[in-house]
């Protein structure tokens, strides 16, 4: 059965309630992936970056960041160009999120605490809300362009 970004965010919130660093590291990881998978939906409206993408069957983590950094909505998503400021904020949050996830996943000698996990969940929630804003803007634009009979 498929899961959603919200399911990953819910899992991160449950892990936050744990009382050890293993749970908090896992919360950081799950929150990051909630944001990543949510942002993949936005990447559908952005051209591939000038960076060479390694895998053609998926969008890499670096590619998600690169597409948001360049923020050049295409085709029917051109209405998103006015969201550049929001996209820049999302970019900064995604970079922070990825950095903390990498620290939690790969640097076992570094400490991750409950506050770090809580901040990561907040960051992921903000990124998921950004995606909802993008979807709303696209819907608003589509509704405005649909002729009334």
C-alpha cells in the first residue's frame, strides 16, 4: 500500500516522542524524506537543472535542490514565477533539512537531540505547506484560465 509525505511526517512526530537519540535521528530522517517526497511534486513543473542528473528514472536529492534554486517554472506552471521569494525560503529550509539529515544518518559521533528533531519536523512541515501553496496557485491559475460558459 503506498504512503504519502504526510505519513512520513506523522512517523517523524511519533519518533520525536522517543526518549533516546536513535529515535530522534530517525525522526530527523523521516521528516527530511517527507519534505523531499513532497517537493518532488513541485519538481514536475520545473525543468531539469544544468547539472547532469545521474539517474533518469528518479530525481536525486541534489536535483530537487538545484531545480528549486533555479526556479524556472515551465508551461502551464508559469504562474509560479511570482513565487520566487517563497521558493528561495523553501530552498534554504531544504538545504538545512538535508544537512541535518546527513549529520543524523552519517555522523554517529555527532549529537542529535530532541530539539534538533523538533526543528527538522517544523522545517519539513513548512516545506510541505509550500507545496500546498504551489498546488493552490496552480489551481487558481487553471481556474482563472478556464472559460465560463
